[in-house]
């Protein structure tokens, strides 16, 4: 192999390596851009869903309070009805006169 062929072969190999390096640089650049865009999109989604999550939590707390208040009313009414039934029973058998 003469010197000219060796130079041509090395030049060709160098050209191939440069092409591969350029392709890798482009891929890395694209990866970095994608990673940054993904971070930006994730931040936007977190901000939007954060507000929605707060509203959902407020609604859950309100429903819990309403349910607890309803339970208190139900227990109170049950006690009142039981007391009235006891009074009616006592009046009915003559142990209590009104």
C-alpha cells in the first residue's frame, strides 16, 4: 500500500469519525433539549394540578365535616326519640303522671 492510499484511507476514517461525532453531538443536544423541555412541562403540570389538588382536599374536608355533623344530628335525634319513647312508656303504664 503506497503512501497516497494510506493518506486517503486515514482521511476517509477521519471523515467517518467526524460524522459520528457530529451525530453524537446532535443526539446529546437533542437529549439535553428534551430533558429541559420535560422539566418545564412537568413544572407547569405540577402547578396546574397543585391548584386542583388543593380544591379536591378542601372539598374532602368539607364533606368530612358535613358527614360528622350529620352523624352528630343522627345520634342526638336517636337519644331524643329514645327518651321520648321511655317517657311515653312510663306514662302508659302509669308510673309517671304529666
